[in-house]
C-alpha cells in the first residue's frame, strides 16, 4: 500500500516539461519547512519516502502553458508523510510557478505488480557519473534493486528478508538518448525505463516501495523515478 496526494494547481509560468520538475520540488521543499518533523528530515541525509509526478495532462509539444490547470500527483509509502505534506501545502499555497487550487489524499492498494513504467526519468549514478544506455544493463538492475531494498529496510528496519536475485526480471530503456532534467543550474541525465517484476512476495514488496518512494535517486527533489504499474486485479 502507498498513499497518493492529488494537487490541482494553476500554472503561473509557461515551462518545458523537463524544466518544471525542479520548481515542483522547490515548492514542496519550501512547504515542508512549516512542519517540524518534515523540516528536520528535509536536512537529513535519509530517504524522504515520497516522489512526485510531472504536470498532467501532458502537453503534446512538451511546453506547459501559463494560466492552465494541471494535476501533480505526490506519492508516499507513509501516510503520515503524505498527510503532513497536504497540511503544509494548505499554508504554502503559492510559489513563483504554482497556485494550489485543491488537494485530495487517498490510500492506494495494488494487486500483483507485473511491470513498472517510469513516467519521469530515472536517475542512477555510478561513481559520481550518470548511468547511460551504453553501460551495463545488469549493473543498472543491480543498482535499482539495491536502492529499493535500502528504502524497504528503512521503512521496515526489523525486516530480515533478502534475496539473491534482483526483484527486476528484465529492463528496457524507453528513450534513444538520455533525458536531461534541469537541477541547480546544470543538466542531470536520466532514462525512462520499463521493468518486468519478479513474482515472489519479497519482489512485490520492493515494487510497492518503488511506487510509494520512487525508483532510484532524486525522487523527492526532482520527482525522478515516478512510476506507473501494470498489475493483476
């Protein structure tokens, strides 16, 4: 299970889809300062356990338009985090880019997950450099698994489960070349992925953590690794 916060917003500045993720993250970060717990965790080097989408509906030309209404989806593996974010945004309703119109928080429970598809680029760094499609696919899967397992164990510190094989059975790169998101004045490269998920119970737990906490890195500040799932109902 994870929790989904739908934010209906008015966009105040026309912005390219790969440049709007940073302003969304900045707005959420600013809002968190109004909550003592979120403010503390904001400055800690720990998993924040939330991830957010780009604006919806998607614009065909990739340019989100000033004055239009869009929806941002924020997900968290923890109900408390999602609820606190919702309350913070009620006090921090506007930024340079957004005006909050409405918010709605709901729990989500999926069936058996068979596939994960990233909507926003996934960021994986190896020795300080981004993983690129020319690099080893096995290494990518290994890093994705390790990140998901660490997030799971930070949520369930007493869990003793582990597995020798990755929770990902297969991975496909959806883009021809890496996608460049703007972050702190520079470009951060990521890739859109299509993942096939193992059937065992532990793999399913990791897949659910990915849905609520994001795939790989930069989920809480750039919305990187925000996924959709295909699942058996």
